[in-house]
């Protein structure tokens, strides 16, 4: 999982974590950022275009939306979907 955060157009946070709880802690401790980017990568998989990296990502302007996206992107359902439909 990759998290970036900007304040006044300056990159303040750029971190990669594999543990959802640690990433949630980092998010909660950040103070008043203007923009966040989250990318959750599941691995490489077969798609109609060949073997590609499978991931969810998005940009957010508040912690509430960012934390919701993290909970969805890192949910068991997303991992199962990757394993059933894309894993090689």
C-alpha cells in the first residue's frame, strides 16, 4: 500500500506499508493535508491486455474519504476478487 500526502502543493508524506493498521495510524496522525493519494496493489495478474499489475487507487481531499477507501481497497472481498479473477 502506498500513501502520499501534500500540503500547500508540497509532498509531505510518501510511504509504503504492507500492514493496513499501520497505514491507518499514519493517516490518523497526519495534520491537515490538502490532498492524499492511496494505491493498494494486489500483485500481477492476467487481464485482457496480458499480465499487468492489479491495483486500486485514488486521490482524496479529506481523511474520512481516504480511510473509507483504505478499508474498501484492503478488504477481504478485494483480495478474494484478485485471487479468483486475476492471480497468475
